[in-house]
C-alpha cells in the first residue's frame, strides 16, 4: 500500500496519525493489509530499524471509519495510555452525520452486547453500559451534523446507539436500513486528548472534517 500517512505528531513515545477509511486497524479475518502493519513498516523504513518494530494499539476505530488515532511506541507508553483509557482520562470526540433532525443536545445511555461471530452489536439489558453526549451543530437536507463525546468505548457504540434511538448514521451499511449501496459512513474521529505518558503534559490534537460528501454539505457550519 502506497497511501501517504498523515502523521500529526510523533516523538519517542507516541505516534498520532490519521487513519484512512476502509482499512482495518489490526489484522482480522479479511486478511487485508491493516493500519498497524502499515505504520510499523513505515517506522521501520523511516528510521532504518533492524528487526521487529514495536507499536502498541491503545484504542480502535471501526474499519469504515477514519480519523485521529494514537499509538504507543514503547510498552511503557502503551501501559500508561491504556490505563488512561480505563480511567476515562483519554478523551475522544467525533463528528457524525445522522438521518433526521435530532435534538440540540442529548445524553444517550444504553446497554450493549456484541455477537463476536457475526460482529454485530445490539442493545440488551444484559450488556455493558454505553454512554455518550452529543450536540447538534447544524441541520440540512434531512440530516444533522453532531459532535459526540464518548464516555465509554464500546464496540460500534456510536453507530448502535444513534440507530437505536431513531437517528442512524448516514451511510452505515451495518446499522442503518436507509443506507444506500456504496455510501460511506459519516463518522469521523476529529479530536483526541490524553496525558503524555512520560512528560505528564496534557495533549490535544484535532483534524478538520472530511471534504467529501455528505460532509461537504456542512462545511459552512
């Protein structure tokens, strides 16, 4: 894969990059080239490193979803960042475009359970608690642009919760019955905040919304 990697920040401990859409974060049953392997190859080449390159996966993004991600370049950094994820110090913000006119501000709390074999998540009282807050930024052409703060990091959480509450994400081929064939899901990881694993400084990185449709409808917003 010769796709150019958008490196947002890098030092000896962390790597902050933009994940492209439609690439798995790590190796899966599809056997397609995954983002973790691409980044390891890139580091090996750029720094002419012999042997295997260490790169720790701290959090995930669904395959069709793009946006900002943080990777750990040492095992110590991986351990400390993972602890921040567990303690909710690691903050993630997303943009999404949902179908329908959603309320201006909201708080969603559900219990989600995952069928690992089918890779599908459903709302189920026996599942794990999933919490998020959202704010509607704009409404146009039957769609709402929302900003989302994740409070928990459940698999497919944003997609399942909004769909369950009657506002499926545009182009979500898995959880929206209204998605048209070929549409790309409108979910983007645009902002991430964490404490640097060694410097102990608070760090925040962000990306602008994608330019492609349907994001292009909201660029003035």
